[in-house]
C-alpha cells in the first residue's frame, strides 16, 4: 500500500549517478560470472519496474508476470529462427504480441478484485507455461529452441558478456527514466488515486478501467522486452524459467525493494539475485537432497517476513531514515566535542599538565 506523505526519492540526479556507476563497473569487474549475474540483474530490473508500476501504483496484483517474460523470449526466438527475421524485428514483434495479449486478457480479469484477480493472473501464467511445454512443433517443447542469434548492429554483435551488460543496462536505464517520468506525471497521480480508492478516483473523473489496462499493457511490454533480451543473450529458450516459481521470485524482488517506488526495482532485483546465489552455494552443504522447491520455500518465507516487518520495502525505509536525519536538529560540533571531553576519564590528567584541549571541531 502506498503511504500518503512518504518522503520523495530524488530521481534525475540519482539516475545519472546510477548510470555512471554502472558504466564504470566493468572496468573493475573482470569476472565473466559476475558480469553474467549483473546482466540478469538488469533483465530482472526491467521486469520488476513493470511490476512496481502495476502493483505499487495501480494497486493490481499479478502472479503470472513470468508468462509475459516467456512470451517475449519465445516470440523473438520463433520469429528469428523460423521466420528468418532480424532479431531487432523479433523484439518489435514480441512487444506487439505481449502488449496485444495483455490488452485482451485485461478486459475480463479487471472485472475481478482482490484474491480473484490474483488467481486469474496465476491461471493465465499456468496456461502459457503449459502451452510452451506442449506446443512442441512451435516452441520445441520441454527441450526448447536453440541457436537464437545474437543481437547485432552492422557487423558488431553483442556476443560477449561485457557487450550484453551495456546493452541490457542501457535498456534498463531507459525503462527507469521513462517510468520515473510516468509516476511524476498526471497519469502517475491518477494511478495513485486508483490505488488509494478506485471509487473515489472515479468520482473525480479518473477513468480507472482504462488506466489499469494501460499500465497492465505497459508492464507486460516491459516483461516482453526483458524476455527478448534474455533469448538473444543466452541464444536458447526453454519453458523452465517461465513458471510459477519465477513469478514468486519477481514478487519478492518488488516487495524487498519497495513496490511503491520505481527505485525499488534495481535494489530488489540485486538483493534477491545475490540472495539466490548464496542459497545455491550454501543450501546443498546442509541439505544434500535440496531441490528447487527449497528455494521457492525460502523466498516465500522472505516475502512473509517483508510483509510483516517492512511492508513498504527497503528503499522507502532508507528514504524515511534520510528524511528523519535531516529533520533532527543536531547541536553544533563544538558542543558535541565539549560533551565528549567532559566524559573522558583522563580529562583531569590532561588538565593537570596545563595543556589545552581544542573542541571547536
């Protein structure tokens, strides 16, 4: 739930600093494994931004967002492998396809509320996953599709981790910038009004149904874009990454970072990705027969703890603490120094030597 009066988080300045830090990171990180992890954090950031807009601003729950991620990946793979189109055109078709499907399913599901809406999106995710698995002639079935071409500009292909890193994070920065502008606009204020009270928003002239559909389509397009980048980065797609487990993982990312702020997306994606890597390294040492179900159980517990102890997420809590620090009127440094010196047990020893203690700071 979005809290009225929560502290504003700086946008443009922090976005520039964030982009600059990301641009310099490969100069210090030489590990191919770490760059791969950073590429996936970028992909998950694009996904989670859309989920934050849908859940944190429009107040609509989605448990099937992994389906749009998979649709983007499969449409790009099929159009490039079987239709022979350019990978860039494949991305365009994936955006059109995911956006059109999202628009079509938004018409019936937004007639639902609360848990019924969540169950409808969950059912949609399962239907798409089963389609990926069973439509072998088109999707390759459980074995998937291999040989998806790399993205390229002229003769310059994004075939290395560092190149893919800059491509994915370049797209992620554009998505973050567009989303920050959206939530700061009149549309963003209307979405907050819908989240607060849909009936009250409609009473003041907000077309709630249209706005919910638009933000749902936008979040689906973000997911489809991330899926296309995923397919052309790994050059292989199969159904396993697009199931219910990944939808829960996305929900945890949004909740950890904070669904009510766009900045929660990169933080949540990085935190959950790091936590997932630690789990894969640590859990087998204690549970020799651990499986993927163990990981989703841990994520479920983490989500439950976040909802109990930090429902707004980490980023809004940091903003709260920063605002509190600015509001507290600290005494001058000279006064603090005097108080500290007064409490020192050896103060008399120094004074006995006739030496002067400067506390002007």
